[in-house]
C-alpha cells in the first residue's frame, strides 16, 4: 500500500504548523525576489553608516551563538556586549510594534480585509487581527 500525501488526503487534518512554515518561506522568497534581489536593493532600507538597534542585537546574538565568526583582531563577545544588546531589546521591540502597526494600517488602507490580515499574521479570526492593532496602538506613543 502506498502512503498518501496528507495534502491530498481529504480525511487527514491539515498540519497548521507546516502550512505556516511554507507560507513564511514563500513570503520571504516573494519579497526577496521582487524587492531585494541584489545587494543594493537589500541594503536600501539600512542606514549606510550607523548600526540600527535591531542590527546590533542580531549581530551580538549571531557572534555569541557562533553562527557568525569573529573576524581576526575583533574582540570576542563578552558580558558587557551581551548586556548592551539586552539594553537595546526594548527599543527593538518598540520599533517592531510600530512597524507592525504601520503595516496593519497600510494593509487596511489598501483594502485588505481583517480576515486576510488575520491569515497573514497566523491568527484565527478577523476579530483577533483588529484586537492586535488595538493592543499595538495602545502601546505606541500618540502620532504627532
């Protein structure tokens, strides 16, 4: 007896985690292909000379975890580096909240339904997506 692909078996519940992972990979591939397909295109949102807080935190984590190697003459990550990165985490979280809220508003302004937004965020309902924007908006400083 041959084993069926669960995606083709109408009686096997879908694997939500796998479906989400496939959508995330497809999303990253789509954006990379359409908007970041060259080094210059990938770097256009980054400041040319200043390290952004999210970049600093990622760099320290990558160096500390060994996924990026320390260059010759570069000091190894120490406790002060880790503390410095931890100090930046609230700033990075606030930036991400503002980014998400802005993206949600852009999606609504461009006609996406709350259900479509919920799907994109991996939430179960349109109401959950609306509530997410409300919670984010409550945490952000008022717009000028």
